[in-house]
């Protein structure tokens, strides 16, 4: 039986990856940073909390990471832990850098010292491309991050490649474009919309958004966590873009959610109204705009398709159905 250590197991991707690895017969150890309240809602919803061996692991504590690796003796480490909210990284740039940048180095260094044969996956991101140099973005596209999050993740990305080259370690980066699901955190725009609209149906309280003209390449976390495993199971350690190759604006995402729920709407500038009763559905507040924005991201997953045979199964409509249905069930107990 192989052992996988997943950092960030309580997060969106951690939950999908843990479930998938358990189904494949892995022993799954979940790194968690200890807080007063347990954050197992995703694992609980999936019914897998009791199948995971939890280990204390905080990415800002080198000795703690080393102890966790010595204790768990993993065959593979998936580093999914991060301060992953781009917006918050402008408020907490140093903490974000300590976790998302130096945290990666701490794990790599621990692996190098404990057992260099442990395979390592790093959660890199399309945020590295930021102010894009070409469309679509692939593994060779130049990086120009636009947030402390993106800058910290560049360090994580390059230090992973450096440990691969310098110490011959099996260390890979998945440059993943946005991926969403029913397990998405509530502050990310897609979940803010699906949850917001589910509640709007009952309370008619408008959703307050930021830049609704931003364009993203949205996939589903289930497809992307399968892709992570394909990257790690390939014979050669390398870096891959995972993306759908399709882009949509935040506005289009909202419109698709409304259409799915048969809510007819119209726009007055950037404000959206319900056609039937002229009730406000969504509006804008400048506080949700970022000091420097990433206007457009769209990925080219050709390398992952060609070498790994990876292809996403979800399109935008299927993602929205998954998310909206889950939120309706959560807030109305409806199937
Ligand atoms: P989430 O925000 O849902 O999960 C992040 C996880 O990291 C949580 O389990 C959180 O724990 C944990 N964490 C945060 N800080 C620390 C710390 N100091 N030490 C240990 N654990 C910590 O993120 P996602 O699941 O969406 O993303 C997974 C990874 O992939 C992240 O690295 C993210 O940056 C990256 N990524 C995500 C993309 C996406 O679209 N989802 C796209 C590209 C990359 P806690 O429960 O305690 O908060
Ligand atoms: P992102 O995701 O920054 O791409 O990072 P997010 O959903 O936060 O924003 C996407 C785009 O929507 C615009 N936006 C809003 N965003 C939020 N959160 N809230 C709003 O009200 C709102 N209104 C408009 C944003 O300005 C942005 O352009 C996600 C994270 O998962 C990262 O960890 C990951 O690396 C990248 O995806 C790829």
C-alpha cells in the first residue's frame, strides 16, 4: 500500500484528491494546521474524514514539516496547502509569501534530508502569468504575476524545478488554471455567485461583486485532481498546464447560473435585475476590485493532453449544475 501525504487536505483540492487516492487504495495522510475549530466540512460531506490519518503540519514551521514527513514516511507528497485567496494576499503579503513561497522550500528541504526518493507535487497556478504575454498560455509562456500571491507562487514554482535539477528529485509542478466545485471556498467568485443566487431566491438580497468583466478559464476540481495524479504517475518528472482552453467573464458565469435557475434578468450598466419584479440581483462595490488585476487567463493544455492523455470532463454548464445543486441542497435542503 502506497502512502500519500496531502498538505491542505481540508481545502477544496485536498478533499477531492484524498477521496480519489483512497479509492485507488492509497493510505492517505492529511496535513492540517491545528486551529481551535476543526475544518472538516468538505471531508465530512464526502464521508471520508474517518479514512484519513491526520498529522499536524504547518507550512511556516520547518521542524514541524520535517517531523511530519519522518512520521508519515510518504511515497508521495502533494503540496496543496496555501493562502490561496489572491485578494487577501494584498492585505497579508508577508504571511502569503511565508506560506506559498518559503513553505514550498521547507517541504523540499525536509524531503531532501529525510528521503530524497519521496515524490513531490507543487500546486502552481495560472496566476503566474498575470499580465499575460500571449494567449493562450502554455508551459513556455513568460510569467508576470500581479499579486503577492502570484509572486510567492513563482518562488514555489522555481524552487521545485531547482530541487529537481540540482538534487535529481522527482518534483513536478501543475500550473493549474481556476478550478471550482461544490467544495469551493465561499469567497471565490464562482461560489460567491452560486451561494449568493441560491440565497437570493429566498431573501432577494443582492450579491455585491467586483470586476465582473474579468475572464477566466474555469474547470472542475475533480478533473484537475485526477490530472495531478497523472502528472505524478508519469515516468518523468515535469511541469504541466491543466486548463480547459475556454474562457468566460464573471458576468457570463452569473448569467449562466441565472439561466440554469430560470431567472430572467436584464442589465443596467453593471447591475443585474430580475425581469419579473425589477429586483436587484447583483451590484458592484469597488472594495472588491484588486490593486492590480489579472484581466484574462486562458490556458493551453496541449502538453498534458498529448503526453499524459489528460482531458477535462466538465464544461462550464456542468460545473454550474454541480455547484448550484449543492448550494440549493445546503440552504433549502432540496434535491
Ligand atoms: P483552499 O484555499 O481551498 O485550501 C487551502 C488549504 O491550505 C487549506 O486546507 C488550508 O487549511 C491550508 N493551509 C493554509 N495555510 C496553511 C499553512 N500555513 N500550513 C498548512 N496548511 C495551510 O485551496 P484550493 O484547494 O482551491 O487550492 C489548492 C492549492 O492549489 C493551493 O496551493 C492553491 O494556491 C493552488 N491553486 C488552486 C487553484 C484553484 O483554482 N482552486 C488554481 C491553481 C492553483 P485551513 O483549512 O486550515 O485553512
Ligand atoms: P482568482 O479567483 O483570483 O482567479 O484565484 P477569484 O474567484 O477570487 O477571482 C476571479 C476573478 O473574479 C473577479 N471578481 C471577484 N472575485 C472575488 N473573489 N470576489 C468578487 O466579489 C469578485 N468580483 C469579481 C476577481 O477580480 C478575479 O478577476 C483563484 C484561486 O483559487 C487561486 O488560489 C488560484 O491560483 C487561481 O484561481 C488560479
